[in-house]
C-alpha cells in the first residue's frame, strides 16, 4: 500500500472541525475529544454514531466518504482471502491495518483480531485522516 503521507500539520488543520463534529455527534463536550481517544472505548460511541459522524463530516467538509471506506482503503489491492479469513484478519491484513492506522499504538493490534473489531481502534485522528484522504480524492477529480 503506497499512500501519500499525511502530515501532522494537515491533521491539525482539520482537527478542530472534526473535534466539534465528534462532540456534536456523540453529545459530549468538545474538551472531551482528544485527538487520540478511542471513540468506542473512551467516548462510548456505537456503530450508529459512526454513520452519523461520517454524514456530519461530509457536510462540514463538503466531501463524500463512501460507506466502508476505511476497510476498503486498508485492504487496497489485497484479495479478501489475503486480508481476512472467517472474519479474522490474516497476518498480512493485520500488518496492512497497522500501517493504515499508524496513529494507533502498536499494542492495540492483536493477532487473530476480528474484522468487526477494527472500529474499536478509531480515534478522532482516524477521522481527520479520512477527511484529508477524501479531500485529496475530490481534488484529484
């Protein structure tokens, strides 16, 4: 997976809007939204909140984020079989996920991780990077 690096400056440029959007979507204070907090484990987000959050980010940044975009981007050109087997990430799939979610500490990635548990890793920074990728894709036409 060869992806253009997203700089800390780019992330910090969109973070205030992502931070406010996350707070609005989850009904909490903006101050509670730290860039590296787990949305599920730290802020009690649920899967339905992610749909709302994506919708709000699309409106705020005037971009389009297809559903399932993170997993699709992580998998890239890998076959489904190389990425996961029986709902569990393969070693290659886990390595790809670790590379894509570089903002997440290494100890959060476990061998035998379930694909449906990936969302437990998401942080506001994950969504900052998602917005930046969508902006880049839109600019590229």
